[in-house]
């Protein structure tokens, strides 16, 4: 085992094995850029090979056909042999992945549950998995995972505040934490205000996340919980999205305008803009003019009554 001593490099100030550096620190299975190949080429003595390495179309071909990683290029160009110190400077650090917690500390104080979308992508040679996704999908019960809990950007509501949650795909994760917390409180005799969940995905049959649990909550706690769903690919020629439901349902106006409730939005970066337009449409049906509806929507975000996590 080869051990090196790092002085605050990669956040390490101690001895660490080279194997640990390449396994846990460097993004060896990440997507390389042209700068990496240019640096690697400086250690290639063969002029013809170096010329190929410096050709941008070569890297585009490798990425398109093979989804090449840093590891792939090092194996492909074995005759280019940079010293360890140079290699450590050439390969970037692996970035931590952030996933939303779906459990409530009150309801589940001893466990943490995550909702994770397995990242896959395609190249000419077939399907590939993202680095973290590939690791996570192979985990077995009893395996150890290095992780840490970080506070999210959204402040949780109080039980007496009305709430509208809008989430698509794995964006339902933080909403599940809020819902589970409110279920726990209600079950233990705490009076809670209304909460509506607007959940969307592509296909109901295989992408209705937490379906059985949410439908059970809607049945058992229907006095305060309402579930709305939209599945955009189920009906050919007719795509329905969560923002379409937001524009027409009364609980949006009741909870956000009349009760001055909170809005939580979570999903991909394409969600906020059409959602804001739907909020304006909904507010207009409450007797507001177009300008008044836009102002009411904007004030929710500027005054902190609307919060979002998008990626």
C-alpha cells in the first residue's frame, strides 16, 4: 500500500493511501474536458499519439461513442505517464451529491430516508450510470456510506400554517418530510392546518412515488390533507402538468390568499416559471386584476412565503 502525506490538500491533513485518494477523493469516473487531455499529452513522448490527444474532435468522439471518463483516458493513453503529483492536480475532486430527506425528525428520530433518482445517460456504446448513482444502486443492507446532514434552504412550516407543496419527480422528497411531520403531529392530537400536495411525473403506473402512503394519508387525514396528481405521458396527445392543476384548483387561492399560507416548490429548473404563471391565473379568478395577481404572486416570494429548491 502506497501512502502519501497531504497538507490540507483535498481537505486532508494527514497520511492517506493512494488507493483511498482515487476511490474517495478524485472524480476519476467523471467526464473529462479538453484541458485534461492537453495536460496529459505533455507526458506523451510519441508525437503522433500526442497529436491525436490534442485534437478536440478526438475527445468529442470518445465522449459521444464511449462516454469516456478520466479513468478511460488514462487506460487508453497508458504511455503518457504523469507523476502522481501532476495527476492529483489534473483530476478534479469528487463533488458531494445533495439529496433531500423524506423523513421527519419528530416521526423518525433514528433514521433518515432519501428519495434518489438514479442518474443514467446514453452514448453510442450503451447506457451509463452516474458515479454516485452507480455506487448507491449497488449498496446492500449493512453497507456503510459516508455522508453528512446539511440544512436545506427551505424553512419548515408551523403546524398552524396552511401549506401548498408542488413537486415533480424526486422533488416530492422534502414535501414527504413535511407531510409525515404533520401526520405525526395530527396523530398525536395536535391541530394542524390544511396542506395540499401537487405531485407530477410522467407515468402513473411506474412513477407515482409514495403512492400507497399518500393515498392512505388522503383517506385517513382528509380533513386537512389533499392530494393532486398530474402525469404528463399517460394520455397520448394530452399532457397535463402540475402547474395546469395549480391554475384551476380552489385550494390554491384558499390556502395562499385567504389563509396567507406557505408555498413550497421542488423539482427541476423548468418548473418555477410556468408555475408562477399558473399562480397568477389562479389569483385572477379570485377577483384580482392581472397586475394585482402578479403583485400577489411576487410578494409571496419576496416576503418569504414561497420557497423553492430547484436544480
